[in-house]
């Protein structure tokens, strides 16, 4: 079982790791499958494959410990078309299958491969589109003189979304910059 949630998805879509695990265990039981491991990347984006539990799971696939990877939905595994193909190729190499509990994919046919590619492309677009909107919002806030992030950086405090200098900490910040300039 592989489960993943980014903090944004959990907040906006109500995904939860315990919910995914519960649903996937029930699905595995309905298929008479034995769950040999739960791999959870909580609070991690699926924009790339740099996820500790994904890497651990792929290593276990290579060692022959897993014959099916089960996810709630494709976007739990990846939000990158390129990574999807890398993962599917890797699984094929080690005779491991991929199964989504809520979606039907058949990667043995041209139509099935096209369908999974389209779904993956939409997922990748959704992630990239969200990132663009967030970046635009940060720029808009900064250009209007407001601080675009949550907590203020060291040496400042936020008041009405504007940064104000903390005098006691600003001395240390100035010293850091002076020491940097001095080499």
C-alpha cells in the first residue's frame, strides 16, 4: 500500500493518510491480497520521485518483496507524466503490477496506456497550475507592500501584513551582513 498527501491536498480535498490506508486495506482484503507493507509519504508533493517512502517501496519491489502496488488514485503515486512512465517501466522490469483502488487502468493496451497518460498529464497540469497561482499571489502581495508568507523572517515581525523591524534582532542581522561583506 502506498499513501501520500500534501498538506494542501489534505486541507482542500479532505484526503487523509489514515483514510487512504483504511480504504486500501479493505480493498486488498476484498481481493484476498496480503498487505506486506504500508509506505506513507505524508506532507510530500508528488511533483518528483524524491520521496523517502516511494524510494523504499521501489527498493522492496526490486528485492521481489512486492508484486502489486496499491494506491487510492494515480495522483497519490505521481503528478508527473515522465515519472509515471519511469515507475511503470521499473515495475514491469521487476514483474510488479500497479493498481488504483478507485480507477481502472489497463497498461497492457495502447488505449489503456493513452488513458493513464492523459490522467497523469491532467494531474501534472493541476499541480503546475496551482504553483503558478501561488507564485502570482506572492508577487501581488509583495508588490502591494504586504508580506506574502506566514511568519516573518528573523529580524522582523508582521503587522497588518507588513514587515516591521525588530530592533533587538536587527542588530544581529546587520552584523551577519557586515561579516559576510568582510568575507
